[in-house]
C-alpha cells in the first residue's frame, strides 16, 4: 500500500535522489536547536521554549537568504516545473 509513498522520489531527476533521501538539513536544524536549549536548560514556560525555537529557525532562514546556496540545482528544477509559455 505504501509503494507510491516510498518511491515518490523517483518522480524527481536522478541527480536529486540522494539529496531528497538525506536528512542532513533537518539534522542541522535539530543540532542547532539542541545546542541553544542546552544553554538555557530550564524554561520558565512553554512560550519561552517556543520563542527560542522560533528564533533559531529565523536565524537559520536568514543565513540561507544571506548566503544563497542551492540545495537542489536550479536548472534541474526546470525539469520538474517547466515554465509555462
């Protein structure tokens, strides 16, 4: 029953497969959030934890915007989403 879900990556160009299967970006976010929470150790309430997690995500987003690196090549993305003329 899960065949379509497990093979969904095959709809993308073959050069994307390894990146799609990788969890490296997610692991980096988790490591950064863990590093920050280890410094605080005890949060006074749930909102404080949410503010810190949000700040970490905003910082990582800003880093991706300031230093634009493509995780997936732009040219090969055109194969998936061709320009409509």
